[in-house]
C-alpha cells in the first residue's frame, strides 16, 4: 500500500446514513481519522441504497432496456427504494439489442459528478485541518456485475450489459481524474453481486465459467487506473435487508477470489476487504492460510455484533492463526441503517480499535 497507508489499520467500507458528505467526513475524521488510510463521502443521496440509484436514474427509461418491475409505492406515493430483493427494480434488454450502450460518457452514471463535488468538501476540510493531511478521498464503485447483476434476471443479459457498463465506468474514472489529483484519490471496487454469484445466491446469473467471468472485469477495469491512485476491493455478503444476506460455510470463495483479483488487476492492489461472519467455527477461517496477498493490505470485516466482545476477540484470534498482520473494518457499508445508530457505530469502531491494538 502506498505512502503511510500500510500503517493504517481501520477501513470505512463506504456508506453511512447521514445527509451530506461534510457530515460524514467531519464525523469520520474527528472520531477515527488517525487510523484511516482514506475517507469516503458516505454514499449519500442517490447512492444510499448502493447501485439501486442506477436502476431508477439510468436503466429505467433507457431505450434499449425494458422495466419489468419497480419497487412498490409507499403510503400511496411512488417509490424508488426497494425493501428487499423481491421488491427491487428488475429489467431486461429489449429483443434484438446485442450490446446496451450509454450516452454522456463520463457523467451518465453520476459517480464522477458526486466524486468531484465531494472532493471539494474533502479538500476544503483538509485545508482547515479537519481531515488529516495523509488521508485520501475514497470513491466506491461497483465492479461490472455488481452494477446491474441483481436487477437483470435473464442470464443472456449479462453479456449484453457488461461492455457498455464497463465503458461507462472507465469514463467515469477518467472524468474524476481530470478533476481530482490521483495522489489524493482511492478507488474501491465493490464486489457484492460477484460474491453472491460465486456463493450460489443468484441462480439467475450465468454459471458457465462463473469464477473466471467474475474475475475478468478486474483485468479490464483496474489496469488503466494510474499507479498514483490507491486501489482496493471490497468483497461483500450483501445487506439490502439484514447483514449478511449469505452465510457461507467458510472463506474459500473470498480467498480464491482475492488471490485472482490481485493477480489479474494489472497493477498494485493496495487493499482488499473481506467480510467475516460472527460465531463462525475455526474451519470457517482455515482458507485464509491460502491467501496470497503479498504487499496488499488486508482488512477483515470483524466490527459487528459488538455486544459479544468475546466473539469479537475470537474472530481476531482465529484470523491471526493464518495472517499475522491485517487491519479491521465493519463487514459492509451502513447506508441502509437509521441515522440514530451512527453514534453507536462510531463507539463500536473505537472499542474495536482499542481492543485490536492491545
């Protein structure tokens, strides 16, 4: 990991249920800033339910895409936020369309617009001394299939959607880099649908060459990112309802996937975040012995269910049998929680770091 980041042992995965990037950055910097390598903007607004915003802003109404289902109204009013996977936006590519393309490249998906605006807040707070000088601004983006795979249920649509989505994601990053200095930027690829497919949670996804299919996007999207930019991956068990949406028997898929992401990214991978279940037995952790992280910082998502500190300590101890050094994090983003839980979340992170450093 570049600069001083290798010594930073806490990662904020991305989202927080607050209203503005300034609220998020002030809170994270003042409470946890000394331990963080980078600071996110909380994925507020349209990104508050992760990629669902792409559904109602980009896919819905696209001339080459048909809307099959939309979230049910709430109290008689139209609604874009699904309550669970059964209520989520669903689409299909229209007959005769071989590849879906998106216009207004660099801006259409909205990630560059939000990043540029949030970076202004980040830079201003850093100049005022609110944000430590060695922190980077963190942008979280869905890897290819995470950008649409939960909303398109025809397996043939994966091949029709992927090229256009990757073209759009590459253009969004290029737009960011035209406005944000690369040495100030950290890009985190979110891999939730990819892990869901590999763990058998998404039966509608194509399963032929499933592992290779879900690694290949990293080989296409990560190499163009300049070396000056910090690069990471967040592996995810999902939390559209309660976390986790899947409980695999062990870390085999996450470890094998991590090894291939690092090997296929075509450049330095600065960090990987792997979620860790609570109350998992020792065999769950055993695949960590096969991890080939080399110079990549590993963050384990162990900060959860902190009412049971004995189990928290056990998660740390079990992982240390295989990996002597790693950082810690929550298991996922927190954007779908209620704002009133944020103070307790910060307290849990402080407790976790205090115990971790003993």
